[in-house]
């Protein structure tokens, strides 16, 4: 179900005018398939997977609207709700869970909509010259990205388009799974070198990323 094939890759396969028209038609068909998945009958059956990009909207509070990435462990994180299991669930299942989690914060039941913005591409032959790193939260280009081994956390933030105006620059988190114990350790990174009293281990901007790292950029608080 890898609908995310790049247009340039397709058009590069065809040199003549007819070939280019065919490539454009294929790209359009892929786009229609994604729309059908998120808006048509297929949406009711589709099971969310790790690496999918999900858009969540709350009618009563548009400040909560955002796109979230399904992490390798199958979870997502959403304000006022926390961590929610997404992998293996239908779009409606996830919508109900989010609505239930948000309900205590509203006078009436909130109106929540959920859609799949992008489907994780199928794994192809591993490129030994790159590693997969995930980034989510208040960045301009969240998602799963391939980067070169040796890339630092600061360089990777730049590759992801940089931070949004709402990013908590002093509370950026690096989630890394220990290969020996299998447990996830959370490290703090400060983009502006201002760290509070959080007791999590701190890392420098020169820290190099490894395969499967997850970077979480939370939203800043009111007076942060």
C-alpha cells in the first residue's frame, strides 16, 4: 500500500510525451486512492499502522488541531489525552478513544475528526547508508525520515524544516531504545540552551542519532 511514490521518480522512468502523461495519470491515481482511503468506505476497514501520519481536528478547540505520527511502538501522543494506542485500530476506533479522553475537558462531548494524511510506505531493501529517524510535534515537517549515519540532533531538526513558533525549545525529547534492555530512555535537549529542573538526562546538540530514534518536540506552555 505504498501510495507515497514520488512524482519525480515516476516521471523519470518515461522520456517521451506519452510516457510522461502516463506517469502523471499514475500519480493522480495514487492520490485518489489516498483520498478514498481517508474519506470513503475503505476508511472504515483500514487499520492504522506505525509510520502513518494522522490528522486530528477538534471542532470546539482548533488549537488542538494537528498532525501526529504513529510511532514504531504503535502509539500517538495528543494534548489533554496523553499516549493512545493507534496501530491496528480503525480510524473510528481512534476517534472514539480521543473523544473519550478529551471529554472531561469540555462542557459537552467534543466533536473529533480523524483522518489518515499519509500511509507509511512498505519497507523495501534497506539502504545501509541511511538510518530511519522519527520526529513529531511542533516541527514544520514531522514524520519518518531517512538520514545519514552520524547526523546530529541539531542537524536533523534542520532537515525537518526547523521548529514551529509554538515549540518548547528547551524541552525537546530524544526517545531511544536500549539495545541491551529493550527499554526506552528519554533524553532532554535544549535548542536555546535553557533547561529547567527536569531530571531527565541531558544531551548536547552534537549528539549523533541512531536507527529508530524518536524526537518529540512538545508545545510550549503559556508563559514558557
